[in-house]
């Protein structure tokens, strides 16, 4: 209970400090580090925002690692899958942030938002939540290995197709910027597909009735 209170207190403190840093930047420094910048050079006025961002990153990383280790310990002790709420699958909607890249690329030549397409893989949480607290017997482990293999095969096939598409014949080769855009978008979507399928296929295989000998 104390750990849970400490977690929420630290998260609230990080949010408050970040909001104060954003307010300071907007009110006194013309929105530096808040609005997009073509180039960056350090100024002393950036220190509050940089400290807030660093604190947010450390807080998120700490509680994420702590949660992962706790889940792993529970899985080892109980031999059951982790407990997840299927509603976490809604996090897959974050993948739509990748479409911001079609605005930032022409305007600022920024490709980073296209990486958000990988969050479409979070839709897999819906199926993982349906298998929450499942006993990991021999059949389950075989299905997990089978699902992982099939998902990786499909994802790698998509990446291979993209590579062939971008390479193309010499006379019709696309520009470097267009190739980078296609590769970044395609690889992000391929990784999202692999993450999603590794869970969805496991759910489907695990729910199938075993064949009679």
C-alpha cells in the first residue's frame, strides 16, 4: 500500500513540475522546448524544462522496471501469465499519433512521429488480458512458441518486401527522403504487426481444442 501511494505521489509530482516548467517557458521564454524548433542551442533558461523532462523519464523508467520485475517474480513463483486488464488494448489508439508524421515531415522534415505506428501493437493487450492469470502448462508454452514463430515470420516477410520495394530497379529508384519515409513507416507497422500477432495467435491457438489422436 505504501509503495502504491509513493508511486502516485511521484507521478503527481512529476506532472506538476512539468506543467510549471511548460508555464515558465510559455510565459517568460517564448515557448522554448514547447514549440517545434528548427535547431537547438543550450540556454540557461532551458534548465527547468530539461530537468522536468529528465525527472519524468527517470520516474517512468523506474516504475516501469519495478513493475516488470514484480510481474516476472510473480510469473516464476506461480507459473501463471501476468494479470492484465483487456481494456489496456485501448492503448493501441496511440498508434494513430503516427499520422502526425504526414504533417511534421512536409513542414519540419521531422520523421520521428512515424515511429508511433508501432503503438498499434498495443491492441494485443486486449487478447493478453483475456488470457490473464492462465496456467502456463506444456501446451500453453508450445502454443506461445508457435505463435511467436508465426508472428516473426510474417513481420520479417513484410520488412523484406519493403526492402525490395525501396531498392527497386536503378532507373526508377525513389529519392532518399521518400525511401526513408517508406522504410520508417513500414518497419514501424511491421513491428506493430509482429507484437500484435504474437499475442493474438497465442490466444487463438490456446482457445482451439486439441486434435484427437
